[in-house]
């Protein structure tokens, strides 16, 4: 799938969910963004960064638009997490180690993300605990965007 379609898909998904949520009197939409929506990347990620920045804009705009209907809209924005797409970064090879070590110099926690690191932010944004949050991007990045 072309990277530039991700923002459109997020918007279409939110729009479809909104119809049902308005009928039921409210709800929560949690989209997936990326730290790359806030920060650029030097190696051919222009379309990806732009699409994630668009997702961030959708979250902020819909957060304002849908709040009066009792619908909150937020996003989780991870950095590098273990997944099929990033599996090579976790390999024990000199090439992977070089990329991984370069990336880790910017991560205060000192490690890459694991899938379970997304569970807490997702549960928070999907639960009553986040009822007063809308239009927020929650960075799950080990401090990457902090410095």
C-alpha cells in the first residue's frame, strides 16, 4: 500500500466509526500515527512523515469537531517497535547493529519498543481514564521525541 494512503484510510475509518458512535451517544477513536509525524527522517521517508503528520492533523481536528458529540479522538505515535517490518533491526548482524545503535543514541530509555509497550497507552486511550483527553498524540517512543 502506498504510504500516502495511510492518512486517507485513518480519516475514512474515523468517519465510518463516527456514524455509529453518534447514534450510541459517544465513543473513542484511537488512530495510529508515528514519531515521524512530528520529526523528519533523512532517508527517503518524506511521504511517510507527511502522511503521519496528516494523521496528527486529523486527530486534532476531529478531536475538536467530535468532542461535543461525546467522541474523543486521539492517537498513539510509536517509534521503532518490533514488528515484521522492523524485524531486521533486531537481528544480530553488523548492519542491523549499526542502524540500531545509531537510533538508540536518541532513545533515553535505551532500547527499541516491544509490542507490549503499546498496550498501556492503548488501554488508557480506550478507557474511561482518558475521558478528558481528545486531540492528543501520545508518543510511545522511549523518550525519542523528548530530546
